[in-house]
């Protein structure tokens, strides 16, 4: 299993960015996929997941600003982010699968079997 995130960049506050996570080594279309992020010194903040049927779920903290989508023909899941704020600065990760519940908005690495190496997003003027 391999997950490769891309699309991270330096972006100004209020800007938008789309991250991609390209998967290989498993039946992508049969798997839910999760996005999370980690700022320095912080835990892994759950940003949402998308099920194999395309239904997606988000925490209130990013609802309306972040959208997860998938293209099964490309084995890729996307995270579209808008109205970016400096506090969105973090390393962004995708993971295979989804958890049934998220406590306090954070997840643990070992709740998921596979993670990508992440892509850095910096929001700054």
C-alpha cells in the first residue's frame, strides 16, 4: 500500500488550495479515505473522511471550508480547502480507511493501517 500526498504550498490567508492523495496497492474504490493534519507540537486533527459511496463527513471546525472528493478512475482522493487561515498551517496527511468515532477532533496514527508521508501547507502573508 502506498499513499502519496501532493499539492501543498505557501498560500495567502483567504486563499484556496487543493490537495491530492494518490493511492496504490489496494482496491481504492472499495476503501474509505481520511484526511488529517498535524501542526507542530499538536496531535493529528481529523479533517474528515469519504466513504466508498462518495458520502463525506467533516468536523464542525472545517465544515463549509473543506471538501473531500474522490476519483476512483485515478485512485485519488482530494481535499479542497478554501478561506484558508494561518491556523490551517500544518502538514496534511491522507490515510486508508475511516474510524467509527473521533474523540475531541483528533485521531491516533495507529487507528489507521496506512498513512502517506504528508504535504506541507503554510498559510501566511
